[in-house]
């Protein structure tokens, strides 16, 4: 396995864009999502994009390949919701492990196809598969019942168990790095961190995968949904010793800019940023042009704020192509040397 840390020392890495945006272009039907295997499933499954790794793997592989061709160095597995907790919406809890293995396998196959066409890349410009670990549809910090603030829809141990199963699947499927992303509840993220550490302690024969962490600032307040400032969020998760901490989703690049600047000043690790393609318009669509997104990220790179850049909701291979082109000759951010860490493992 190529060393992502070595790659980060030498250049700004490009992470891919939105998976859901690309899937929408295929205009898939309920029957497409079901395939033959789930033809008689008792509930609707359209919209369960992660399921396509099993029923339409050729589409997921094709999307990964498009991002690689556009210049992505890191492709994310199609596993944003592939936990038993999230899959309960489709009565597919039992498929969680299989979904993660299938998704990682799709990403690895896409990379193999890319290497077959670009053999020098395997040595000179290696590509990495990031196992996407989403935030879940239930939170540990917030009550879903306004009349009962102490109520929680899930326990910490249940979240850890769900993430543990996902991590096993991603590892077995061939992921190179684990990406805990779109974090709006830090306690959920800490459960994911705990699950990762526990999984590799339980399996000493496995090579421990590096961790990437990406939070979400939900609005102009500069806080996560669970109420943390960016600095508080950073200090809450740095004990995991991730290779990178960054931000994604919720905001476009224009709105994310001050937060990335702040993070670049405090982070002792590498910094990642993959914003949405602007803010959604009145129809809920993202219409920021690729060259505009690329211009914002080029500015951040020139300021020395970032090590990993890409796109989230609404971004496409065209966005990634423009971003890759704009930052390819810019030196990556150099993390500061911190004399004393605030937290330890």
C-alpha cells in the first residue's frame, strides 16, 4: 500500500467530489436499486445509494473512475450510510458489513482500471481509497424529542458497535485510510474513533489504517450542530492523531473560507477542505461553476492553508478537474511544530 503521509509531504492531494450528485445523473428507478436480489424487498429502496455497490456496482466503479480521470488522488467509498443504524431506514441492517466490503471493492477496482491505463501513476502518483464513515441519522448529543431533552435515540455502545462493523468491512474490502466525515455531532465522531482504535487492537494482525477527520460547520455561527466552535471541535478529536482534520459540506467555499483559515492556524496535522458547490438555489440545486469553486480553493492553497482539497455536495468531475489544475503547482501547507499537545491518547 502506498504511503499517504509521504504523498502529503510533497503535494496538495485532491479528494473526489459528490457521489450522490453523480448517481442522480443516471436517473435510476426503484427497479434499478432493487436489482434481482432485492426484487421482493418489503419496502422501497430507491434513494439508498449505498445499495448500488451491490446491485449496480458498474455505476459506482464508473463514477470513481471519472473522478480519478479528473485528477483525484483520494476516492471515497460509497458508504456514507453503510451502518446497521442508518440502514434500518430500509430494513437492511443485516447488510451493513457486506455493503462496506462491496463499496471498498468497487473503489479498488476503479483504481485498478485507472492504473491499467496510467501505469506510471502507481509509483509516481499513487491513488488512495478512503473508507467513508458518515455521521449517522441519530445523534448522541441531541434529543429528537423537544419535550424530553434527556432522551437519546441511541446509546454510545450501539454507535460504537455499528461503526465497528463498518470499519471491519472497509478494512476487509481494501480501504487505505478511514475518513470520518460530515461530523455535526462530535460525540458520534468520538464513537467512530473509539471503534477504529478498538477494531485494530482486537485485530493485531491487521495494519492499522490512518484516520482522516472532517467536521461540518452548519451556519454563520461558526459552530457544529452540537454547539462546538471549530477550535473546540479540533481539540476534541486531535487525540486520535489523525493525518488530517478539515471541513466539508453545509457551506460553499466562499462561506467556508474564514473557518479554513482558522483551522490552518491551529491544526498540528494536515488540513483538508472539500466544500459544496456553493449554496443551493431556490430549487435546492447547486449551480456554482467548476472554475469558480476552483478559484476559491486555489486562493486557499496560495495562502498556505490546505493539504487536501476537493468537493462535496453538487460537485462533479468537472469541479475536481478544475481544482486539480489550479493547485497542482502550489506547495502544500506545512503543519506547525507543537511543543506540547493539549490532549493525548
